[in-house]
């Protein structure tokens, strides 16, 4: 094992142990420090706006150096809330934190270096935050979805002006455990420039038609673990990002992302990109079931939003009735016919060292699209024990692939089409 890989693994283990130990210490230290939101005036009747009461409970616990903010069973209608360091938001089973649909409750702000509106739940430059309890966080995004469908394509429409559900901005040591998160107006859980974030044992839900309701979007973040999650949404189930198209920089990469033991239902699959101007490295995804997703694995970028993109290991994947099983493309959002090499820039995507092993896909519409750029071919890609049954086969261009026991079965046409500068080596 190389030194860098060993160091990365040790860092992940140390970080996870450190985070868990601190959370246990914090939990023990603040076990009796409970700020019940009803004691601060919350009604939980789904009618009264409880924003002030809940925020008062958060602030009161934070002033005492942390504690548990508890929502007992009920439906708590609220506008945006800001979490603080050393706060555990305990949304008990039977409790729902319900986002207000009054758009005036969401003030304008800068978010992800863009004009936006305040998320339903957010934290900024905070640490040791826990969201837990078996309850529900419901963004009630239906009015914003309707706006998208009625205004999409108009020159003055800005899709970013919708509240995201949970934004962790420059935060550390965060645990989201056992919670259902649903119906966000936009992206649902976004760690942004954050480190040591674990999201586990829960569900992220929204209707298949809901626009841009990505499940989890780590953005320029590090040491993120997503495990035992069921994600059924209207856009990417998971999308790893690091910088907007055309970004002037600097943009931090996203690194050391682990996704395991998850179920992805409706959605666009497990995506890396397309906004990856800072690059993405060291992604591990294993034991994931895809059913009825638009894609399985999708690594997508373009000439204006790429970087160093590689060291990925995907294994033990099952796909049923997905759109396209494997996508690795430098041509997002669409292929350019008769393309020729362009000058290499800071934003040129550089795909490398992508390993996919032990994948079984059945009922796919297309087996795959593996397409590098003429000026930046895909290198170091390996397919090992990959079996895909699809209506149409796989197309490869500007890529070199090493394979062992790679089988594509296509109902229509050729199972494998090699275009310009494509090569597959049998190991």
C-alpha cells in the first residue's frame, strides 16, 4: 500500500474515532441540559409559526456551552433556523420540523458564492453538531417546485433562489443520524467546505418529479461518510461537487468521501459533478442498490468545470432498471459531434484511476457512455467483474480501459462500440 493511501486511511480512522469520542463526551456532559422547545413557547400545532421559540431554545442551549434541543411529538411550523456549536437537535419520533411555505420567511443571502435564500436549517463555522431522533424534517417545497415548472426557460428565472433543506457551511464534526429529510425546495443536505460529516440510518425523500432535489451534495468537503441511507428523490441521489462552471477559483476539492450500504431509488444516481472546478479525489462507494434511477454511477464534467478527478473505487453494486449504468463524460451536459482537441486549461477535467468492480446491472436502457476529451483522455480506468444487461450497449471514446470479466449484453445493436482513441485491454 502506498504511503499516501495509508496516511489517508489513518486520517479517516483517527478522524472518525475523534469525532465519535467527542460526541460521546459532549452527550454525557450535556445529558441533563435539555432545552425543550415547548418550554420556550413552541406550540407544535402545524399552524403557529414556532421559529422564534425553536431558535430561542437553540440560543439558550448554546449560551450554556451546548446541550440538547428537543422536539417532542407534534408538527412545528418554522422559518429558517441556525444551529450552533455543541448543539444536538433531537427531533423525536412523531415530531416533524415543517418548513414554512411563506417565501418572505426566507431572507436573501450569499450561499455557495451565489445569490440565494436562507436554508431551512443551517450552521456556519460551527462544530460538534448532531441532528437525530427518528423524526422528520420536511421542507414543504411544493410551491417552489411549481415555480420552476412555470418559469423554467424564462431569462429572469433564478433556480438558486429556493431554500435548501440543510446547509453546513465550514462546519466540523457533524452527525445526522436516524432522521427522515424530505420535500426540500432544492438540494436537501449540503456539507459545504466542511470536514468530518457523517449522515446515516435515515431517509431522504421527495417526489420523482421534484426539480433539483438532490439528496446529499458534499461540496468542497472532506471525510464525509454516507451510510445506511435510503434516498428517493427528483435529482442526483448523491452528487459530489467542488466548484461552479467557469469558476475563477480558488476552489477546494472534495476528498475522502465514503458511501456504503445504501439504497437509491428514483433519482439520477450516484454522481460526481458536474460542478467540480476544484476537483474530486478519493471516493469509495460500495454495497449500493440502485433501482429505477436515471443512472447508476455518473461522473460528469465539462471543459469549464473540471479539475483533478480520480482515485475512485466503486464495488459491490447492483442496478435494476436504471437508465444508463455507467457514465464517465467530459461532455456534460451534451456530446459535441466531430469534436477536436482544445487548449488545456485549469478547468479541463482530468479523469484518472477509476476502478469499478463486482457490478451487476439488469434492465438498463443503456450499458454506458465512457467519453473523455480529445485533449484529456480518460486514463487508469479498470472494470473487473462487471456484468451489464441493457437495451443498448456501451460507447467508449478517448479512453483506455483495463478489463477482467467485463460483459455487456445488448438487446439492440453492438454490445460495445469503440470510437476515436478508445482502447480496451484484457487483463
